[in-house]
């Protein structure tokens, strides 16, 4: 059957879905105007697709005088017209008994008044698309091409490439060209055709859409209501514009990834909650298969999809993170795009996506204990500003269970700045060279680590002091979900990471006073972090949690077990274990609303088992604490002053200032435990 053409519509209207009855009526109207399209007589071979193109559901283009169509010529296949065409079964024009519901992808017709094309003829070139569109000058989301950034030391000389940006450039593969975007940056544009399994894209897209039919649009709405505000790595208007034309305009893996994350919140949609959820395992299998092919034709959508899939726990997080960093560098995401000749919306998207990639790399580096892939010397991306976020309060959804858009924007920006501090902690305290230098060059390892930690601790204090009040853990809007929990958890995980490195050095520290001070500081953070977890409400647990959260919850318990191995007093050890038991109970009670906590609990259980072995060895080996000068150390501890009393300060919710919306810096007394380090200044307060 020939492709259907869309009827004429008002040029100012957007695209609309059609019901089965409307679709059949439109089809009938087209048939009346094109009776040849339903003829059951065999067509002449010049008017019908060849056997190979019909199997691939691809457009069959035969150049005048050619013996083969373009695709068969390209793939060196035989271009045959031997197979019989089976007549298609068609519905009756009257469908009164069928309920009015959206069409599945195999029969849905999203008709464009601008292009005059059917769903099977997705837009080939956005530059030629008629009518208003955001995609005409896009660099990273082109339909049939992908652009690779030309590096300064590669096999292509960028100076020469910038001077040869004609549509066709001698020496490049057929269909490839250069595109200059600034005085210093140029891209090589390559056709998608001919890349790994490119011919399967349409079939994959249809299979993905069929798995969720007829709920595709409802799932997309759900994603942009709950996930997107707190993790804004897509451009909502671009995504919806493409979907209104046809699902076939997407990269298959991105379409699947959005559906997969949206299914986690199935019950929060009135439209979906009464229906059976789609087969998520099948969606995931298709998504991974499509991602493995998409990296051969990388686009911004490839990185978007990879980051979304990484939000779900999987065993491939570190290799996939490395892969996404590599793809991002192919796309020039590590470069400052402020002055590039690309649409303004794409500049903002590139910056948000670049920082999402930066966060993925740093938090995954922490989780896996691996060196980071992104280095400051190669990173020129500018800090995020308000203009980089296209959505605002007007785009907020009032439906119950949605997430606040403007709050999500602030949260995302704060998470980026916190991750920059984490990155410096990993470099300063956890890199291989740091570890070797401290051990080899300094007799007192604890002293040196404290000196390196001091400026990082001050930066953490400043970050928290400047945290906008709208991100307070207690600020929850009525019948709205809140993702601010993952930001506060990330803060405590960063504090824990800094002090974890200090506590590791305590067994070899000969200064018992310093040991006790460091233990007190670590204990104070553990108690505050556990109090924070207990303060979380269902609005937090049910919301979107950043992928590192399952590790961050576990890290708090792991740090408690590490600290307990440095304690000598039976009373201190008992208190530590009691605190840990209470924390585990909190997580177990919360996991019914946050299934990922199972992995956090397993992480803590493993740490507990390991710590028991360490404590046994400490008691029964000559180098253990119990046998290492017990009388002298006990006597020293008895001469210590009373344990430090920490003020009952609500670190997350200090009193709101009467006129100023920002939270003032914490006062010296409320942060006194930081100054207790012997090598810190006595007053670490921040001047106003």
C-alpha cells in the first residue's frame, strides 16, 4: 500500500493524535483520492518498493536509468521484485463497537500539515522542515547525520577544516562535510546510513512504541512531570515537537529510556494507574541493544539516553560511564559552547548535559573507587545560569504527585557545585599519587591529611551556608513530590568521604588526643547524617533519587563501621553499634517506598561482617589497639577533658531570616567541631 499523505490543515495548528475512527476516516478520504493505492493488482516494478526495501520498511529510491535502488546499490545487494505483495487487512469504516483510544505505533498516524508526509516518511532534514520548529539549525540532534568534534591533535587539521566548510569536501567520505561553529571549533558531519544496524532503527522504534501502546504519550507526560524537573537533561519542547510528528524521529534508545524511567511512577498517573504496566524487562533489553548501536552514530540523544539508563542500578555502570564520557567528547560536550553558531536552546542543553556527564563521572568514580575520566585541564564548560533552563514556573504541572520545576532547577545547579567539591576531594585525598606522597614523605599521616582536608572542609561549609532556603528538607509543597532529599544526602556523603580518609589514618596515629578529636568530629557527622535520613518523609522517598543515592545511603553505615574499628572503649563501641542498628532499621522501614535501599542495606551488612573480622584481629595481634601500650594510652585518655558537646543545631533548617531569602553562614559555635582539629584555625567562620 502506498504511503498515506496528510490532509490539508491550518498552518498555525500543532499536531494532534487521531483516534481509530478518525484515522480510518482520513484513510478512506485518501483512498477515494488515490484509488491506485489500494489496488490489489500487481504493480509495475518501477512503482513498487523492491523486496529488500519492503522488508526493511525503507523508502525505495530508484534513480533514473539505474538498475538498482539507492540502498541496494550502497549495500551491493540484488535489487529484486520477485515476492508477492499480500493485500493488507483493513478495518471497516464503521468502528462503533471499538472504544476510542490512542492508536498503537503500528497504526498511529500523526499527520503534519507542514511536511505533508506520513508517519513512515519521517523528516529527513530539519533544515528543510516547513513551519516553526526548534530544530532547523541543530548540531547535535540532526535527523540523518551525526557530528564529531575535531580535536586539535587528531588526524584532521582543524585550521584546514575551518577553511573547507563547503557542502561537499574533497577527501571526506561521500555525504560527509565540515561545519564550523566558532573560530576554534569545527565538526565533521557524517551520514548515519552505513553505520552499525542503522537499517534496524525504524523496526526498533516501532517495537518500543508497541511495547507501551497505547500509553506512550501518557508515559512521556509522566516523565516530564516527575523525573525531568529534578534531572533536566532533555529539552522538553524539542522532545514533544518530535513526538507530535512521529515516534520515528527519535533515537530508539532515548525513546525507550524515557519510557523505562516513567514506569517507576506508573501509579502517579490517573490515566495509567488503572492499566497494566508494560514489560519493562523487554524495554530494557531493547534499550541496551539500541545503545550499543547508537554509539556508532553519536548524538546528544545518545548521551541523554545513556545517562537516563544509568539512573537505574546495573552492573555495567562504570564501563558505561566511561563510554558516555567518550561519546560526550566526540560531541564536544567538554568544550565551552557559549560563542558557537548553534541555536540558543541547544547551548543550554549542551551545558546541562555536559554537567550531568561530569556528575556521572565523579559520583561513579567515588562509588567504584576508580580514577575519574574527566580532568579540569580538558574541561572548559561554563557554570550553569538561569538562562540555560528553558522551563520555569509557568511550565509546572498542577497534577498531584508532580515535581516543582523551579525548585528542581535550583537543586540541579547546587548538585553540580557540590560535585565540583567532591571532585577536588577525590583528587586531593584519594588519588594514587596523593596516597603515595603522604605515606612516603610524612611521618604523621593524619597530620598531613588534615592539612589537605582543611580547605575542602571550608568549601563544604560555604556551600551549605549558601544553600537556598527553598531546598530545605522541610520545604514540601502540598501534594507534590520533592527530590531535595538526594541533594542533602549527597552533601552528607561528601562530608563522609572527606572524613573517611582521615579516620583511616587513626590506627597509625601516635597522638591520642588528636585521635579522639577526629573520632568526635566523625561521630558528629554520622549523628547528623542519620538524623537527616530519619527526617525524610514519603514525599521524599517516592520522588526521583539520583543514581548515587543507593551508594550514599550505604556509605553512611559503612563509615560507622570503619569508625568503630578505631574505638577502644567498650562503651564507645557499643554506642557505635547501637547507632548503626538504629540506622539499619530506618532503612529497612523506608525500603517499601524506595526499593533501591535493598542494595544500601547489603552494602552495610558486608561492611559489618568485615569490621567484625578487623576487631577480632585487633584484639589478638601484637599491633592491635588492645595490646599496643594499653596502660599509656588509657592514662592519656583519662587526662582528656570532657567529651566535646555539640550544639543542638538543625543544620538543614536554620531559622529563616526575616527579609533575606538566603541562609546566613553558620556561626563559629555551631561549627565548632571543625575548629577542633589541631591544625585548623580556631575560627573558621565565613565573613558576611
